[in-house]
C-alpha cells in the first residue's frame, strides 16, 4: 500500500464533552479511553455551530456556516460548494461516508425537493440504485433518523432487510408517539450502531485488499435525543447515581432573554415569533428530576453502546494492519445540555456545554501520546489538517488552519481563538461567540445584551461580567479582538493580477 496516510473520521451526534470514561467515572467508554491513551485528547475543542447541518457542512468544506450557506437546520449545503472529498479524490484517494449526512441535496427528479426528504427517504429502490457522487464522497450509505423516529429509510433500511429484518418498520414510531420511553426494543444486531460499524469495516477491508488510500467518515447518530437504546444499555446506569447538573442561584440575573424564557412554565415568545408557536430551544425547559435522571442514564447508555461499535472499527483497523498509517479523529458535531444551566438538549445558549466538544486525534509518528492538550481546536480546521497530513494542496477558500503540528505534539498551538456562530430563525436568533484561552464573549444580534465569562475563575459560566463596570475595558478589548478575528477568517483566495 502507498505510504500516504489514510484518514478515518468518527463522529457522534450531540455529545457532551464530559461523556468519556477517562474523565468521568460515572460512564464507561473503554474504546474512547483507549483512543485517548493512544492519541491526544484536546480539552479546548469548539464547534462552529451548535446544530447539525451547519457544522457537518463545515466538516467537509473548511468554511464557517455563514460562508458555505447552510446556516441553520432546514437549509441545504449547495452542491456547488467545494468539499474536501474532491481534493482527496483528485489525489487518488477513495472516499466514503457511512451514517448521517444531513446536507439535503436536491433531487434530480421533478417530484422531490431533496433526496433526504419524504417520500424519497423511504424509496428503497431509489437508494439501491443510487450511485451519484455525493458532496465529494464516491461511496455513501445513509440514514436520517435518530433512535426510533419513523423517517428511517435509505441504506440503513436496506441493510436491515438484507439482514432478514423484514418487519423493521415495527421498530420505528412517529415522533409524537409517547407510549414508549427509554427502552428501544430493536435487537442490537439491527441497531444503526451495528450497521455503521459493519459497513465501515466492509469498506476498510475493500480498500485494504485493493491497496487504496482512503478518507472515511463514520458518522454515528447517538447520543442525540430522543433517549432510546436497547437493553442491556438502557439499564446500564442507575438514574439515582448519576450527577444531575442544575442552574446556579442568581445565574439568570444577567442572563439572556432566551435563557430567562426557558426557565418559565409558559414563556411568551410572541415578540420574537409572531405566530407564538415555536422558537428553537426557547421553550419551557423546566423538568421533572426523576425524568431527567433517567434521561441522563439512558444518554450514558447510548454513548456506551456507541463506544462498543467504535471499538469494532478500531479493532478492524488493527487487524488489517492499517492503524500505523491512519490518522484517526473522534469528535462530535456539537455538545448537549442535560440539566446544565437548567437546560436540556440545545438552543441559543452558547455555554461551553453546548459549543465545546470532545476531541481525540491519533496520528502516526505522534509525540506525547496519552496526554491532554489545551490547544484550541475548531472543527472548521479538520479539512485543512487532513489534507496537510496527506500532502495534498489545501484549496483556496477554506477558513481554517492546519493543526498537523499540534496533533503530532510538535507545536503547542495553531490558533489563539475560536468562533462559534448560531444563526437559527431568520433575524430572531443570531448569536456569535468568540473564545480565547481565558475569556469568552457572546454577542446577540439586535440586542444590547451580551455575555462575558472568565473561564479560569468561573468555568461553570454562572457569573456574566458583561454589565459590571470594572470589566468595561476588558469587554471593549474583547470586542476589538473579536473583530480582528472576524477579519482574519475571511478567505482572500483570488490572486491580484493588476495594480490598478
């Protein structure tokens, strides 16, 4: 096999950074623990957006959501956007995506707006014959559902049928069906974790046999809510033994209007949404303690089950003799609240629990294995870093930086700041967050409110310094540095050809 390195990107979906057993004794993740021991865990890794589609688009474009255009859930990534898979393909690599995509490509038929929408989502004959190039991936196997949601279909459904589970629809229910909780009755052998691991390993075997270099993205769906997992994972953790985070006394005093609304029984959102019907994450997040404890226990179980199948993939790499020549990265698209700051799931709340993510890099010839680094990472850096490892020219237009020397343990840092965007409902929720080693600043579009936190003295982010006069100068300095960072991330890729 050519000694150019391979790339294996493994991602979870909506995973809190404190759900790796090496750093949290309440949860068991032996395979992620092993990856930490064999690589470097980066404790200061940040997403570019706390929702799925924008971040996932950034993972393959190297651009921020405001640049690639898939700025929120329900938008699509334009097929005209350049992706890292195109660079790998041009360099002779094979490219594959197994699992969740969420890019909403347009359909080539007049009947469907997107091939990830109804009814084509359930058209298994369409997916059996689908062979189009997909955002730079020459091989894809997709699904869309989280846990037992009814919009399962695509390649996952085909796999279940081929495995003999002809009645697979019986295990996937309408999202509004509240008759079942926590225990998903699907046999583990048909769970999508099993599917992703099996199909990833099939591609690894194929590429190894053919002597081909590869870029594979194994994209898991868990532990994204709803909270469902098969036994024994559903009962693996005792709800009474898990730590239940909560809102701190006085935390709302200088909190955002969105945070305050979330802590009311019947929040009035009419000033932000004329229909008064829905505003992403801005609803009552008051919860029953017993229910939340069970949710956390099942969330942990979902993570531990996923960890088992990540181990299946890592073991296959070892068996095929590919580990010593493969860069392996594990991360997630964004974090998750399970009681932190009185919140659940996600929303316009740019706390560390939501925008800071677990991140492990294991690389050939890596120094300082088994260590924890506080070097700031941004998920927008992944495409450029992967290309740098493989000696492939980084295309013009990407906004990240290569973290290669940092991942190898040869350099302390490649960036001094990270930026997270959260532009959800048009002109209603638009939050920009700027993070440095110590301080963190968040600005809300159209509002005088902001947030300034000292992450050293106040790692729990319970004391907003924005309104305190003694921090006025620091706030102005942070705004200036934020603007400088915004200017720095602009890709000026068009060469100047004339002096006029």
